[in-house]
C-alpha cells in the first residue's frame, strides 16, 4: 500500500514489475473508506477498534483495516492532513 509520496513515484508498480521479472508476485493494495470505517470506535468511549473478532472469511478486506488502524493510531493521518 503506497502512501502519497510512494504513489507519486509509482513505487508499487515498480515493485510489482520487478517481482514479475523474478517470479515473486506482488499485489498492489489500496486503502478505502470502508477500511477506516471498520476501525471506528463503536461507542463514545472508544476512539479506535483495535481488533476484529470475526473469522477472516467473514471480514471483508481483511489485511487493509489493520493498516488503517496503524495510520490512525500513530497519528500519521493528522500529519498527512497538515502536509496537504
């Protein structure tokens, strides 16, 4: 998953193409609004949902929502807003 600078440099595509050359596949993932929606606190006492109790087969986009958690939990989302 590329952040703004990585996306501007087309870094995911470069890594994917390099992986194709050596038979090491690379999948490009993106974060969507629903990934951030999934980590929203469910009550007024929670800021973020840290884990999901559903089985992986019942979790849509299972590997993206942890990335959304890390971005929001670290405050990186606020830094990005300041830079824009």
